[in-house]
C-alpha cells in the first residue's frame, strides 16, 4: 500500500512539474504572471488546472503530514481547507481591471490571502512539531524558511507576482512536502 501511495505521489509531482513548466511556453517568467495566461491569452482552463492541481496536492499532503505528527488544531486543519479552496476560486475570477475592476481586485486579494494563509499555516504546523519532534523541526524549518525567503525575494525584486514566483513556489512546495513525507515522518 505504501508503494502504491508513493507511486501516486510521484505521478502527481511529475504532473505538477509538467503543468507548471508548461506555463513557460505561454508566459515570460519575469514579466508576466499566470493571470496573463488565463485572461489575456484566453486559456482559463489551463489556469484552473494549474491552481486545482497545486491546491489539491498542498491540501492532501499537508493534511497527511498533519495527521502523521498528530497536529491537534482543528482550526488549522479547517483553515488549510479554506485557503486551498480560495486558491482555486481566485483563478476562476477574471483579471481584467478595465472591464471587471471589482472582480480583478478580488482575484488579486484572494490569491494573495490564500498563499499567505497557507505559508503562515505551514509555519504554525512546523512550530507545533517543535514540541513533538525536535529532530524533524531542525531538518524541516531551515528548508521551508529558505523556500519562503527565496520566493519573497522574487516578489520583492520583481515588484510583484511573476510566473517564475508562482511556479517556483508550487514546484518547490510540492517537492518539499514529498521530501518531508518520505524522509521524516515518524514511525507509528
């Protein structure tokens, strides 16, 4: 059963990498973001597939980690579901500030809030593991912190969200979750 779950997870990572790297075919990595793909280039299905696959992966494997470490915050688990659903909802809203100014603002707000919410929730999860498994915390925290700092620098240096930022966080977080699940989960 474990081999089957690992195989499914590897297939999911490969699909996420293909979907994310495929966006580079349409979008310049530093001058556009993925909203450009969905709204300007009229590929909203690709954008929804991108967001849905990332949100589903983040939700499922973060929840598995939370269960493995007996993360007890039911509010945290609820928030995980909410931010992952908001990730998908945000890309369903059009981003066209001239034609749909209010929807465009909500598109941006929801995308930013859901990502920030996920990042903070994962920090909370890691700090919760500090009390339960210090060895895991020492291995996981610096890697996660590096991922967050790297993506924050991409945001600051580019002056906003770019395709490179979106795909680096999605691929990086997916690989990080896979690493945590296979290398560091405590034995039951």
